[in-house]
C-alpha cells in the first residue's frame, strides 16, 4: 500500500463492499424477479469495473513507462534498458568534465600569453606595479581618447 493509486483502489473497494451490503439488506423486501435483476446489474457493474482496471493498466503500458517508475519493480527494465537509461547521465558528466578541462587550458594559455608579453616587453615588470606608472598609463589613455 505504498502508492496513492493502491490506497485509492482499497478505499474504492471498501466503499463498494459497504454499498453492496446496504443494497443486499434492502433487497430482502423485493420480489424475486426484481432482486434477480438487481443481482445481475451488480454483476455487470463489477465486471465492467474489472475491465476498466485492466484497460487503465494497458494504457499505461502502451503509453510507455519511465525508467524512474519501473527501475525497482519486478517487471522493470532489463539490464540493457537500465544501462541505456544511465548513459545520458554519464554523457552529461563526461561532457561537463571535458568543458571544464578545455576552459582550464584556455585560461592557462591566456595567462601564459600575458606573462610572456610582460617578460618580453621593454619595460621591467616592476614598472607595472608602480602607482606612478599606472597614473601615467591612465593619463596617456585619456589623452588618446580625447584626441
């Protein structure tokens, strides 16, 4: 009784049994032909209820079950089905690791280019750390943008 569907079925069955007991108690006063027609009508209703249950289950199977819904069931996926349902997750993880590695390589390459430009420049690297030189660069940029 774990699923809500099973609980709903149990509640429906209990309601049906109570209804049948009330109807059966009231049919004692009816003539035999009327009570016989009521009994056959009840039998037809019960047979249609069972067919409806089978059709509902058939529609779910025909619509296709999700791997998440059938993973632990006895009728669940075969081993190949389970492997096939895990493959997209594995592909996602491998793709994310590849993207991370490529981005790390690109960042390392950019830093190496900046380092090599600094080391091959005419100015010593200490000049870039000097606050006066930074002010000189800002003033030079402003002068070139104004002209």
